[in-house]
C-alpha cells in the first residue's frame, strides 16, 4: 500500500475541481499511505482522472471498505499526480485518535457552509474570524501583484468538509477535505522575510526567507487579508500557525504570541511577502540555502508598514 510512481501530468484548467486535503489524522489509512495536508488533492478514483464530488468519493470509499482502493492524488507542491493505494477501514480509530494531525487540533470549530454526508471522512474543524476595518495590523509585508491599498473583504468561507453521517462513526480514511480548484492552492501563502531581533517571530523560530505560512489552527487562509485578520484577532494570545520550510521540505506547527510589548514595531516583528514573487518553490528548485536568495539591490516588491491603523 502507499504511493505509486509519480506522473508529471499535473496540469489543471482554472475550472477543474478537486478535493483539497485539509487534515490527515494520525495512524489513519490516509496517513499510512503518505497523503499530505494542504499540498495534496484527490483528483480521481481507482486510477481514472476525473472531476469528482464529495458524494462520489464517499460512496466509493464506503463500497471499498476493507478492500484496496486506488486514488489519484495531485501534489500542488511538486506539481505531480501519483497513485495512492490504501484500504479504507475503521479499525485504526480504536488504536489512535483522529486528533493527532496538526490540522485536527483546533478548539474553534467552523460550521461547514455546505456539508455533505459521508462516513468516509471526519468533520472539518476550523474557525471563522471576525474582521475589523480599523484594527491595527501586525507587520510590514511585501506585496508584488496588488496595490498597497488593501481593500477589506468580507469572507464567505466555503471551507466545507465532507461530513460523517454519525459523529460516533469512525472515519474510513481519516481525512477532512474541501471542494476547490488545485490551481489556486499555493496562491494564498505568506512568505516570511526579514525578522527583527527579539520579536515574536524570532521567538517562535520562524526562518527568514525560508518559511511560508500556509494555514493556522482554524483552517486554511483563503485570501490575503485572512492572515492579517487572524493575527489581529490573537493579540496577546497564542496563535498556532502551520509553516512550510523550503529548506527542509517539511511542514511544522509554530506557536507565537502577537503583541506590542516586545520592544519593536508591529505585532509579529517580521516582514511578510504575498503574491506571485512569494509563492512556494518546487522542492527540486530549492537546492541551495534560502538565505542565498534574499533580495538584494533593486527591490521587485513594494514594502510598506502595516503597523498603523487601516483606513
């Protein structure tokens, strides 16, 4: 069981929909098969690449309980599609806990906006956060493909997991998913740039130019403002972020406390880049230390201070 050799045919049209993996429970069939949160998308069943719905996946998984099932899984990080074979089962749930994955530790549930029934997958956990048009922002950031005038957006989060029919019914795969397009998967990431000494970012162990924020304990971040709003909502409170390291090709949880008492400007004390020039590089493109790629000379991105109030 597990991963078959990868295929390089991983391109999708703008309208292609797939099931985005948000959470993978520890010791589950999905975890044992090597499915990754955030980066992986289920794009097909039984080796046939096709658009699929939460309902069709649920029905198929139910019919394959205790039998090998092959899924087509697209990695947005490696831009490859691979075959993953696993055996849907509920036996793993009696041996461990579905709360083992970092994406399953949120204490702030987000009610799904469009739940659909499935005994294959556990419910999504997440958190909606409120938006304040005049709350002070956290840090400076580099933004290359929008103007520095960030309009405030109201968010209608469509982060709906495929829900279980019964909360007492164990999951067959140990996954939480949302239905979306793979093409936009790596657009909403925040690149850590310069870090000030003694700042919350430094204390949390963030790495300048080598780390990307991809989500938080409440779920995925779906547009640029989401990250800043989450930071504002956690002033003087622990904030759990999920951070990808390009240096080591790993995903880890980082806990920091945004605050204004650390002795410098901003809530985090670091620069944050967002946009085309700050996307996560493919692993094979990250052969040398990221510090060698720090910007020098003419800046290609606009940098401005977000420590003042938004208008």
